[in-house]
C-alpha cells in the first residue's frame, strides 16, 4: 500500500499534475492540503475515472483538505474533536479531514501557519496543535497524521537556521508541540529513509529558492506504533516541485507492507 501527502497549493490549478503523480507513483491514498476551493468546485471527474474516491472539505479560496483513495473511504470525519476555531465570527476552518482507507486511519492536516510570533494566529496554531494531540492520543488502529505541519522540528530542516531566528516554524513552542506527538508514540516515518541535511519538502517561489535548494522540511507523515511498524520505505518527490506551474511543496510518499 502506498500513501502520499502533498500541499498542492490549489487543486484546480494543478489537477493535471495530481492525476499524473497518482499514476506515475501508483499511489493508493493521497492526502491533499490547500485545495483552495469548496467541494463542489473541485475538478474530480478525472480522479473518478482513474478509480479514486474523494472526501474533501473546503469553504472558500483558502485552506481546504482532501483525501483521495482507490482502496475505499470510510468513516469520514471533518475536523477532529475539540478543533479550535478562527475568525470573526469564529468558525472551524477546513484544515483537517480523516478517513479510513484500506484499513488505515488517515488524517490530512493543514496546520495553521502562525504568521508572526506576536500574532494571534500563532496562539491559534499552538492551541490547534494541542487539541490535535489530545485527539490523537485516543486514536486506535493504524493511524497516520499526514500533511503540512508548518513546523521545522530540527535546525537542519531549514536551509539556514540563522535566517529564521525571529520567525515562526522554528520557535521552541512550535517544536515542543511537534515533539509532543513523538513523546506520545507517533514516529516521523519518513526521516529514516530521507536523511539530511539539505532534504526539504517546501521551497518558496521567492528568489529561486528551489533552484538553490533553500528549502524547509515541514511536510510529515507521523504514524502511531502499529502504522510505523508497517513502513517499508519513504521518499520525497523533489522533482514535482520543478517546472512551470508547480506547487511550492513536494509530495511525500510512504510504502507499507
């Protein structure tokens, strides 16, 4: 079984790339983030023709998550218990969707960015992660928490830690929030197969960051012990970030026995 996660940065803009990626890598389950559309706006016909079922949630041109599966989609859950709200009026954003696919409970997650350390969105981010951790503790079976975490947990997960001294994504509080999942038994199942340094999943469009490999590793597959025990390999499709019309993120792929 092959599972992947990808912040696609607009599914409508990159549906051709998504369809080609699914076929090129023979993907069984693909979790997407930043689909940036309501469910009724998504171009899903081609995916259906390829044999995939889709569960998605989106409210507008921001955020949006989805799960695409050819091994079934059962028990779809939009948002996790206790998920914080945002905005005025406060409402749940389209940042989390879970489904059981081929016996694996997959959660596609788009963790809030945080913006700046002194921004209310940063507080929201930490609260969001805390409530996700609470929910993850009670999840059973084979569980994978996958997606864009907007955290670089180690210094070598960014191209130059000195340039991030006053930025989000690398603050002690964010890193502690990420480490909390590891302390609870979840494992970063990709890192053993993609050792650093200079291994990233995101490159800003700014100043040829991709061409210069000035990136960040912020997209993860965290698996609980039973899921992690089944992992036989993992990779990052770095080349998917190349070329005209690419997302600023690369897909992350995990193989299970």
